C-alpha cells in the first residue's frame, strides 16, 4: 500500500474530500517524523512502535572492490510490530489459505483411479505434498527411462 492508496481508502471509507484526506495523512506522517527526529518513541497500541536506534561508526568493505571504507555513525528508525497486529495478520493469512484451498478443491476434478499394472494389481497413486521442496523429495525430480533423473518445471 502506498501513501496515495492510503489517501484513497480514507476518502472512500470516511467520505472525506481527497484534499482533506491528503492533508490528514501528511500531518500524521510529518508529526511522526518530527517526533522521531527529536529522539522520541512512538507507540500505537495494537499496531506497533517506532524508535530510533543509534549505530556506532565501523570499518566496512566495498563489495565490488574490496577496499576498506569507514562508515559514519547513524541513527535509523526501527519498527517493532505489536502483538495484536501480528495475531491479526497471521489469522488473516491462515483464513486466506483455507479459503484458497477450499476454492482450489472445489474447482479441481476428482483424481483419476490408478491404472492397474500388467499383472492385475493396482499401483499406488502419486502423493501430493505441500510445503517447501527439499533436495530429497521425490516430487522434485522424476526418474527418466534408463535410471537418470531429470528436474521438472
């Protein structure tokens, strides 16, 4: 979401003229910036907190040339997410995954029955796996004729 998206949402939900919504968003961000410049901590209950972290000078390296470079001390803003926001985001992500799985399941045709092998015994159906693929997973590579393995796309 961008600042202009936030202004548009404010206009639509609160029925505020666009110029007024833009002014409100700018005032909020400007006051947060001024507070952080003064070294003050900003805490928004249920959302998170902003604070300034001070970093000492150090000797770094230019990754391209390898030349040593001295890095000056700096102050950087740091955001720590609040417990309630973290829970709401995780709950929303879980609900979205469940909904997409339900939609995918409803659209998918039933799996065909495994074809019997030449001797009359049925063969096992392939097992669908979820989650990250590791090197040892059989789903990551298929056996090609002759015993060679090849990657699938």
